[in-house]
C-alpha cells in the first residue's frame, strides 16, 4: 500500500470518522436488510446517512479509503458494503511506528 494514498485517506476528518465507526459497526449503525454489519460490512447508504452527505460524496470518500487499502468493498445486489481492512491498518500503524 503506497504510504501517500494512506496519508491522503487519513488526512480528512470525515474519512477518519468513517473508519472509527467501522471499528464497531453494530454500535454505530442500525441493522440492515442485506448483509451482516460485521462480516459483510456496512451499506454505503447507511454510512452516507450517518455522515450527512450525498451518495456521490460518500462514494468518493470510500474510493479513497479503498485505494489506500483501509477498507474492503463488497457488492451485494446493487449495493456496496464496506468493512475495515484490519490487516492493512495494522501494517500502516507498524510503518508509522518504524519511521518515527
């Protein structure tokens, strides 16, 4: 994962908020019809609703997070669900701690 993509992704308060919510999706999001909140991820519509942004705005935030490897998108029917990529987040934390 290029460190530049990760820094760009983490350089926005809204994206940081999304990552924080996705740590414990059951605590932050209502139940959804399709997909398990933890196993499949949170539907982009629920994230957009909670963040108070339009679907296209959320899609851009999630695209940046996905390109950085910080979230894993999954298609179910016509919706995209997102969950944290804990392995990549751990890898990034190690990279930061080694560089400092």
